[in-house]
């Protein structure tokens, strides 16, 4: 069965299992291609520079796009270094040859200063952190607050991950937790490859759909797939014989399309989208094309 998600017709493919995590490919016909670089491509080609503001501020980083085309950084993508590690609050399409100040949340509460060069994590933030962060974003119309998360709530989720996995980090860094457990899923992640017409991924744990990432084209999904799933694997700590189903993902797709949405100018290029209600989410469209959508059930509904 195909579902319409914000104007994109999506079909749910057959699931893969990674521990208690069920991963579902989201498939769609190829659409019009936009010209941009993804975060992984930009870092690989040294076409991005990330620095602190002057003076440094926890909820902001400066990104200079050195490329001739826009640069895509997506919600949940994690940047290491600077005065502390941060994760992107929303998806941003940075203009070419320009500096853009992007909204972020700290995922390393025990360090401020001792500045380091900025690199990109191999993992996105886990879905528990991403959903809590996204749910706390104010409406786009809220002056000065629309893209700031509830930082203490994010730190609480990072600390919970540390306790669950029994990882003591000297700087309370989410990255340390991921590094400590990555061998548990390394082989399965290595085998995870996108399908030819896959533009997104949905994920469920213990029978509960926890969210999805949807992109405008398969090549972008391919750049981000393993990093997204590696982050979500941090949440797959409980053994469960209950698995997610295609039907439950299809119901979630319908819920997304029915959810209240708020649209406004993006941080860089395009229009930013905010979902609120039983589904929370953030996304970005450019030239009437949905470039990225991250959507999750409201954390209040799943505990």
C-alpha cells in the first residue's frame, strides 16, 4: 500500500532486524533532483568549515559552505569538537559560498572550552534524543525561540543513555556512549545497504514505531542511512520478541499527513516545516521539493 506523506507518495518495503530494532525502507519513484552537497560529502571534500560564534554560544554554530552549491545539514546530524559536541536542531540548506549560523543542542554537558577542530560523527543522535529535542522546539512564529531546544531535557536523555549502557564519560559525551557499544551492531550495520529506489527509513523497537527520516532522493538517503540507524541502535538496548510491522509504519505515515503543521522561512534556503501534536517533526522544502523530513511520535505518547 502506498501512502501520501506531505505530497510524496511512499511505499513501505520489507523490514530488516538489527537486534530489537526493526528498520523499514521507504520507497518512492525518482523525482526532480536538486543540486546540493550533503554533510558527509562536504566533510569528505573539505568544503565545510564549522566554528564557534564570537563569543561562543551553546545553541549556535557558524557553518561556512565553501562549495558552489548549497550544503545540506540535517536534524540529528552530530558535529564533534568546538567548545562542546552539538547535534543539529533542524535541517538547514546552507547557501553556497556563505556563512550560516545554525541552531544546535549540546550533547556533551561536561565540556565547555578547550576548543577542538570540528568534525562530523559517524552516528546521528539516537531517536530518544532527537524526539525529545524536536518536541521541545517552539512554534516557528515564536520570536527568538523557534529553533532552541529544551537543553536540560536533551542532557537528561544523554545521561539516560549513559546509565542504560553503563558507560562513564568524563565529559558526559553522547559520542562516548556510541563508541562503547558500536561493536554490538557493527556487522549488521555494515550489511545494511539502501535499495535502488529508497528515499527514507522508518524504525520501530518492541513493536512501536519510533520515527522516520525521509529525503528527496535515493543518493541522499544512501549518504545518511547507516549513520541514522547507528544512532537509533543506541535505543535498541532491550531484547524483545515483538517486532514492528509494515502496517504500523503505514499507519504512522497516515498520522504524519494528518498532523498540524507550521511553515516558515528556513534558517538558510527554503521553507522550514514543523509538525506538532501526536506527531512531532521538522523538515525542509526547497523549490517545492521536500528535501528532508524527520518525524516522531510525541514522546508523551510513548513514555
